[in-house]
């Protein structure tokens, strides 16, 4: 999985659209990991919270770069991004920490 992640990051850095067959499983895995880390974080100063925040930021950046996502896949990923954001907001003491706005539920224009 690390090799695919590396290729995904290279494609994004090069400004190339990433096919949904590669990007979808990658983002699903990262979102699941982020939600799990946010769920075990005791405070916003926790390593788990910091890592979950990084996942949130990375996924919000990468989601628009995936080409060929179906409307259903985009909606499912957007819902998971919202779940991660909510998990981060539920960490005790995190209510005052601003998070970037969530990803729009609207599918990308290239559908």
C-alpha cells in the first residue's frame, strides 16, 4: 500500500488527475484511520488528534484531484470527511480549535 500511496502523491504533485480506482481506496483507508485516531484522542494536544487533523487536511486537498469518481463515491467520501471532522470536534477541549470547512457534497464538475 505504501507504493501506491507514493504514486498517488507523485501524481497529485505533478498536477495529474488520479484515477478513481487508485484514489478511492486510498482515501477510504486514510479516512478510516483518521476517524479511528480522532476517536481515541483524549485531548487536542494528543498525537492521535494531530495525526487525525493531518488526515483531514490531506484528504480535503486530495479529494478534488481524483478523476472519474461517481456521484455515489464522491458523496460517500464527503460523508466520511464530515464524520472525521465531527470526530475531531468531539474531542474534549477541541471546541475552540478551528478546522477548515468541510468538503462540498457536490460532485466534481468533470462527471
